[in-house]
C-alpha cells in the first residue's frame, strides 16, 4: 500500500517530460505550410485557385470591396490538404500559406469555412 504513494511522490519530484503549451513553441521549418492567407487588395478574381484545388475546398464567393463587388476565394479548412497548389498557381501571389497551425475546437464544421475577409 505504501509503494504507490512513494512512486507518486517520486513522479511529482521528478522533471517534467512534456513541453509547456503555448509558452514554448516549436520552431517551424521554412517549408512549413500552415493556414491560408489572402491579400484581398491584390486578388484579381481569376479563380485559378478554385480550379486547381484537388479537394474542391476553394469556392469563389462575392464580397463587397471599395471597388465594387468582386469574387474572392472562400476556403473550407476542414477539407484543405495544405498542398500549396493554390498558392503556386495564383498569378499575383495573393494567396499564400502562413505559419499558423492552430485551429480552435468547433462543434459545427460550418465554422471552418473561412470567408475571404477571414483569410486576411
């Protein structure tokens, strides 16, 4: 009966094996592909990203900008492969993959569909 108590005390006194989160962030390589980012100002609404997406996760939706109504990419993060084909094919390079890798816990997958305004 005393042996489990002794083992517990030893475990409490020993060094931690896990990394504190989010205080210590892992360094990411330069080639890391995280969440998509969109520069609305430079997007030319060509829909090349929509056509090349293998999972058909990008759809063009209309948004109101200072210059009027434009079609911009909307991304369903839940289906995205982070393959970067959309960023490679984008003529003005307005669609890029950032270093963000955190996705909040959601109960409705519709909240993972990111409108163009949310991709900035």
